C-alpha cells in the first residue's frame, strides 16, 4: 500500500510540474495557491532559485526567482515569485508580483537574484538583471503588485569600479542596521557596498569594495546581525559553497570564518538567505535536487536549521532532504543540539529549568553548559552559558557532559542555593550559585576523580544528586560501566567516603537517575552506547536509596520508534509537577529526521524531548511512547 501511495505521489508531482514549469505563467500564477511542503525542496511545482526570506510579524515571506529553462541547457528567468507561511509547512503562493519586463530600462530579459526589505510602511524589492544593473520596485503589500520605483537602474556596472565583466552588478542584499541606516551589498567576482538614503531609492555616498584576507567571493552576499556582531555570508568558488565572515562593524574589518554550507546538490550555484523566525534561525538556499529535471538551470529552494556556537560562530549547515521536519509536533522542546538533560522545578522562581550537555561537537568535545527556563514546559528561553570550562574551571577545559542540579533552601527567608554537579573530562565537579541561572562558581577541584575499589573499567561521569525525603539525606550517584553512590555532607560539596556503595544493575551503561514516589525509590539508567540507535532506558526499584535494586522482567520503559523516525532515546531525568502526582520524563534522542543517516556522528547530534510518564496501580512504570 505504501509503495502505491508513493508511486501515486510521484505521478502527481510529474503532472503538477508539467502544468507549472513552463515559460508561460500558469493559472496558479494569477491566483492564490496553497500547498504543503514535504521536506526539501520546499516548492514541489515550480523551480525557485535565489531565495530571500523576510520576517514580518508572525509571517515569513519568501521571495525567489523562477527558472523556466530546460535542464542543463540554458538559464531562463522572466519573473519573480512570492510565498508566505506562518509555520514553514503550510505555504501560500501569490500571483506573479513582478516581471523583468516591468523594468523598461532592462535590455537582457533575465530576472536575476533579488531581495525585499520593509521600511516606512512600504516594501522595496531590489532586483538584478543579467547586465543592465540593479533596480528597485515598491509596493504597499509584501505580495505586491510591485512597480518600478525610479524608472532607471539604481546601480550599474559603472559603479562596479573593480570589475570588467558584464554581469558584475547583480545579487543585491539590503540590511537596515539598528541605527536606522540602510546598506546595500552586491556583486559578482567583487563585493561592493554603499549606504542608502532614507527613501530607500537613492544611494548615499561613495561605493566601496569589501576586501579581507581569504576572501574568495563569487556572488550572492547576505548580511545579518546577531548579538551585536555582523555576519557576511556569500557564495565562494565554483561550483559554489557558502562561506562567511564576521565583524564588529558593518564596514569591517571582516574576519574569514570558513565554509558554512557545502556545494549544493546538482547545481553549480548556491544562493542563500539567513533569518530568525519564531526564535529559531533558518538557512534558505537553492540546489538542483528536484526529483524531476533539477539542474544548475532548474533550481529549487530548500531550508535547514542554522545553529550558533557559544562564541558566535556558526555551525556548518547540514543540507537535508527532510528539511526542518515540520511533523515534529512538540518535540524537541529546545532548538539545537543538546543532550543529557537535567530538569529542575525551582521554588525560588516557580519556573522549570533544563540543564543539558551542549552537543554538536565530535567526540562530545563541548566545553560549556547552558540553562533554559520555562513557565509551561513548552516554551523554553535560552538563559545563556552558566559555566564555561575554559574560562571558569581550573582543573579541566573540555568534555562538559551530563550535569545535574539540586535546589536547597538557605537560612534566610527567600534564600536558596543551587548545587550543579557535572562531568569535565571524565571527572566530576561541582559549582554553586544563589540563582538557578547562575552565575555558578566551581569548587576549584574535582569532586570525584578516582575509581571505587574493585572497579577497573568505565568512567567517572554522569552524576545524579538526590534528596531522600524519608531520611533527609542527600546522595550522589555516578558512573559509566558501573554505578556508585555516596552520601553527601551537609555542605553538598563533600561526601562521606565510608558510605560508598556499588549498586550496578544489569544492562547498565550510564546515566543513572533516582527519584522517590509512594514509598518506592526508582532507579533509571541508559543501556548501550549513546551513538547506537538502540540507546534506551531501563529501570528498577528499591526500598532504599542505596539499593539493592529490584528488576522486573520487562523493565525497558523508553526505546526507539522507527516508524516515527525516533532513535536512541536515553539519558533522562524525571520531573514531578509541584505538589501533584503528575510526572514527566526528559530525555534526548538522535536529531530527527537526519540523525539516523549520520552514522556514529548521530551520537554527537542529539535533541531534547519531554513526554509524560505514568504508573500502574502497583507503582510499575508504564512503557513510554516517544512522541513527535
């Protein structure tokens, strides 16, 4: 049945493409047309190169070119397209908003890359043609229609003083800075920039050229700004990759940072845009991957997630056929690569917090911890870095893994202390703070940097801290390949070594977590390697926080769901809703959907999920079905 459905889908696409991919504008171009994306490419019925995204309120507008040439024969573009979405899954295509023939001064008939910017209640569309220059059209609405604003080119090859070829004056990109100044970047072979006047249809001052070390510029500049720093991304080399540079000022000096996006599939060009939409950054680009006749002359717009490192540099964008996986309905709860989540409800703030491993580094080589906060377990705010090993820890500077945290009341009214236990280069440390979001101060030395007697395997990682409501004692658990427990002293940064006990249950790999409910102590742990799709969670119970642990026959409570594309569900923490018998499991899985295709590297590219956990009348944990 699935084969028949898939075959029907492809036949349907063939029919649709035959209807829409032609030199003439179809009926759909003269009326509003709605469609749903199914991964990459986004638009199934039209070839759409040179994407430029614009966010206005809760809507993302996507402006593209329109390839109508034949595969691998000739580049033909006569007009531009406009689409909108509020969720990156359901799209609206509007009637053709602008044609190259709308610019009487153009002599080439080729509608090259363009970008729309909003200012003063109007939308300005900066377009380029094959050799006639850069023009600007204007409209009161993002979907148009647009009209030539000045009746002549805004810029021509005469403004490209370092260039000699006919198509030097192409690929405009406009950026309005925080001070209100608008800048226009453009070029092929050489990159130029100039200020725009407030009216957005005149240049202000002299044209300048962008130059810096290792700047191999082909075309397609794009400017964006984040946390006070400027990013210049651009097509580099041929076939084109996307590279980028960073600067503290928009006029530089720029510092080359490397390749951002590899050669686009089946296309010699690679044209992109970068925007933030609903608290997530996205990378739009084109390639020639369309299942029917995709090529360098018949290109299609795609989108994938874009992530930043703590120092502001950008992680390399992974091109996927799945795109941004709009079918993830509620998971992951945090955008980006994170793992080993510890969850806390803080009485001080009445908020929830997740403390994860910062993922996305080969061999788990991250060196910092962040925290995220939420009022509702759905919307999570990035509260920033709370502990940087390289800057704030004297005894290690790498492999920041698997933290845990506990809140303790102080002696004064409203006073709380937070104890943050973590792994640093396979040793366990502890840092303290008066706030759940830090800053945290490290103890200055490892808390656990030794193997228990009789243990000659595994590693000192994955701490878990637990307050026993029965005895009033606090315990620290840890271990990979073995599971140890020791009672903590009242200062929470030292322990009673004479209480050390090994309580390793069967099938134990790592990630111990302990909680208490209705007279039972629950012990949860992860089985198998985190790089395995079969990474999963087992559990046992005890009448004591130090064991022995009783194991039931069927004790796997969370494992992969291949039918949903969910793999490697493990390393969890448990949250009880304050003063309620309502429980949730917080865990990580391979990034979905591309993780399962990444091999062992999937174990470095994980994402955080939350699902409800339930018990039967005897206290047995019911198997959790991981959700999308």
